[in-house]
C-alpha cells in the first residue's frame, strides 16, 4: 500500500568535519546557544538509518542536482525526491523535497510517483548507485514559533564494495518557510565558535560519490 505524498521546501545548511571529537565540542556549545541566542536545545535519542540512492548509468540525476532515495529507519520506509530551487544569498540550500511512506525499501510500485516528479528519466533505467549508513543524533532547537533540527551524522558510504566515512552536521528549518532568515543567525554563531566546520554545498549523494572516487584513487597509487 502506498501513502499520500508530502511536498515541502527544504531549507538547510550543512557542514563536514574531520573527526567525531567535533561532535563533543558542539554538544558542549549547546548551553551557550541557549544563553546567547535564546533557543531551547533538546537532544533526542540517536537513530540509525540506511539510505539507498538511485541513478541511471549516465548519472542523469547527479548531473541535474536531483536526488532519488529510499530510506529505512527501524520499521519505517520512505521514498524521497529532491530537486533544486536555488542557493540563497545567505549560503543556504533550498530544494523541493517530495516524499511518501512506502511498505518495502524498494522502487517497485513507485514508478508513477517517480515519473511525475522526474519526468526527464525513464524509471526503468534507474539502478541502485550508493548506500549510505548513518548513525544520527538529532537536536531540536526551538525559540517561540521558530524551530530547527540540528543533526550530527556519522556516515558510511558504500558502493560496489568500496567504503568511505565522513562526519557531518546539518541544520534544517522545520517551522514556516518565512523563518529561513533565522538560520543565518545560528550558522554564523556556529561558524564563529567552531572553525573546524567546513561548509558542505553537496548532497550526501554527491559527497559520497566523490569520497568513494577519492578512496579508489588512493588505493590505485
């Protein structure tokens, strides 16, 4: 059984950094965010999720800066399509995000959904490209009607038996789109206090493909 789709605009800023020690520094900074910026910070339980990304042999989705993935987290599966809108002058990425719950972690039975939102490809040409295993620690940031989700991601990329690993931080707007200017307040604060953070402008899909390629180049030397 398929479920109704959810369409929204994703507004976020992403970072990567060299090691898990940065996680601890950011966690220690949460009381300062509460005091200096007025956000209530609520650390939630960690979750493990597995994302499977799909593309054509010619990487049509990658070249179009689009994403098609399925995600499994516990007993819940969903399919997600992301398409670019723009990058704002505040350095935030904004994308259309369309998703629906599915009963099986597969594209089977979702060809109509895919074709209606990615009409430049044939769903039959799609193949599993990259698997991303992610141990995620979410933190809710709330100030009045403004709400963000900040997540610490310990990521493992897997493709054709090759593995690469990464640590990332994402801050995503979860309240009304009109609050997107508030994201700049948080990210400027973090970047000032945490010089170890490097802004990541790529999706996990693009970053994973690039890191796997880099690992292959190192192995071939």
